[in-house]
């Protein structure tokens, strides 16, 4: 619930009634778990992830297939999150463009 409230505050420029939030939980390789809240209706759409107790806000960027969210614009270091259907991957992009997958094999878990 805290993530949903934070998502609404971050997307404050858009009217709250125009925003849709979708909380999701993912199980990843090595037993890792990621909480995500997708905020749609604002420009850009957001993915807010909880990683090791830290909240990371990523903005949706154009993608050929699936959804792609980046913490920082190209040319700057940051996390990025790719989703396609129920599958997702968390990666890190260095300022020089080198990419490293951090959590692969993430799958959406059944909702409680």
C-alpha cells in the first residue's frame, strides 16, 4: 500500500483520478523477489520497484516488444526493467552503455 501511495505522489502532475496503479510481485532466479507498482495514465508511465528495501522509480521508454522502463536517460547509469507478458528482467546500464543483467528469470506471482 505504501508503494501505491508513493506512486500517486510521484505522478502528481496528472490528476489522481486519471491514474491507474497495478501492484505486482515477481519471483526471480536465486529466490529474489521484487515488488513493482505500475502507474499508468501519466506521461510517462512509471514502474516503481522495491529493490533491497530501496524504492527505485523508472520511466517507460519506447520499446519494440514488451515494456521497457529506465531509471535514467540513455548515457547515464541506472537500473532498467524489461517486461514481456508475465516475464521480467532487472538490469544495470553503465554510463558507457554496458548492460549487466542483475535479476533474470523474474515471473509474476499469483495475486494474494
